C-alpha cells in the first residue's frame, strides 16, 4: 500500500471516528434510551460518551483503528441483509429486526 493511500485511509478513519462520536452524543442528548439501543451500549458507556469534551473526542478519534464495531459478525448475516427481495418495503424493517435481535442476544449473554 502506498504511503499516500495509507495516509488517506487514516484520515478517513479519523473522520469516521469523530463523526460517530458526535452523532452518538447527539443521539444520546435527544433520546438516551433509544440511542443506547441503537448504539448497542449500556448506561455507563452512554453517560461517559455524553460527557466527552471536544478535545477528548478528538484524542479518541485520532487513533489508527475504528473505535466502533460493525454488528455484522459473519458472512451469512451480510448475505441475508443484502439479498434481493420481492418486497423492498420490508427490507429496512427486516434489517432492523435482525440487528435488534443481535443486540438483544449480546445483552443477554
């Protein structure tokens, strides 16, 4: 990988991390319970995220790793969520149900 491409990817990771932190704070401010559910975090993590200062978010975001994880843990789930459906109106609801069930499973473990 060229150095320029590597630097570009790092910048994208930094931007994505910061954007996700800012969005998380906005979601928590608007509706804490729903935000906790959508983010897949507990109340303690929600409280910490809500109280982060801008400088703390910048420090967190400037790592070379994504600070949030995708919920897709296996290829089967990705295939199910992206396969063609005859009823496109149901696709978004189906995706929400699958992701919600994954979150509930992880909470119950």
